[in-house]
C-alpha cells in the first residue's frame, strides 16, 4: 500500500482565493488590513519567517507595521512594542515571533497583547473563546489541519481521532477544535503524549492520527492501523533541516498522509492571514 498524499498547497490556495475578494471589500470600505510583527534578536530562521509573512502581506495588499528589537531587548521593551501595535489603527492583528531570547518572558508579552489583535489565537482569552465555541482567532496550525482534512474529503464527524501531543499551540487547541459540533469536526478525540507509556495503543486504534509531539520520527508504521489517515503536524529543526514527527515509512501503511514537506505548513500560513482578515472585518463591523 502506498498512501494517498494530502498536500497543503492547494488548501492554502483555496483559502487565499476566498480572502482576495474579502480584502477588496475591506478596502472599498476604506480599510486596508494590517498585520503587525514583532521580531526580537538576531535568529536568522525567525527573521526569515517574519520576512516571508511580510512579503505575503505585501502581496495581498496589507500594511505591515513592524517592530524590530535587538538581541538584548528586555521583556519591558517587547511589551512596549506590543502596546504600540495595540494602539496602532493600521494594525488589525499581530504576532510576536517565537522563540524570543531567553531573557524575554514570552508569556508576559502574550498577555500584553490585545486579544482581538492576537493573530495566532494563543492569548488566554482566545483559548477560552475556542473552548466555548465563541468567535475569535483560532490557533493557525489546528485550523489549517481541519481545513486540510475537509478540502481533501476526509470525513471527521463521528470518527476516532488520536492527537499525539498536548502542546498549547497544536495538540490541546486541535482537540478542542475537532470535538466541536460541525460537519468538519464533531469527532471522538483522544489526546496522548510521550508521558503515556502505552500511547501507541491509542494511535493504533484511531482512524485519524495527528502527530503533534515535536519529536522527530516518533510515529512509526507499527503505531498506526493499516489504512489510517496520518497528519504530520509536529516538526523540529536541526539548523535548517526539518525533522517531522512522522517517519516516512508510514507512507506504506497509511491510507492517506501529509507529505514530509508541504503538508500542514502552507495551511498554517493561510490561516494566519485568514485570522488577520477576520480581525479587520470585526473591526469594521464595530465601527
């Protein structure tokens, strides 16, 4: 068996195709969407990610207010930059690029952000909104995974899903998202992690397995049932080398699987810009 591939690029293209006329309508109403970014330090990978997001913002016709802080910036410096973006009317949504230098309290920075401008959906207010199924920005990778499954016609409602990983950016919010009552979710979701000795008993039982542990190669062919859908959400980097959670040998057992490169990544970026457009639409609706 060779698994059917579930690429993320066509999913992202569909999301952006939906956003283009919405951006045009915002501009017709006199408002240009704006994505703010805060970059702290000299990490080349982080700088590259922020540059990519700013380039995409420019392509879509967004404004891109940007705060660049030095390697020795303090938590107070970062909070001050966030507060400037909170007060900036050209900024609808913002992100603080992670990781920040060790002296910066990222949690304190996150709490300083206006929840309505939190493009990553990680502020406690937005996590609460997600838990209560209230409108608000949803963490981008979980939202992208739901969109990917729906785009490729993978039924989720009523099925057993196992999420391997409990992190606050992916595993936990994804479980909340996929249990919500709608056609593209409504699943029976189990969350396991590396602290569970028999975690493979759960992944082998599931019809859909989502690896979100950030442990390279943790999911092996013997950990899934033949024909299961496998989504690789967790990755780790060694320098510029991407190391996914899902071992490539799983392609020979799974029924459908995301590719090693170009799976969840493109959908995550698309959902970030969707969150930004929706933040702009909410602001216009309130004005």
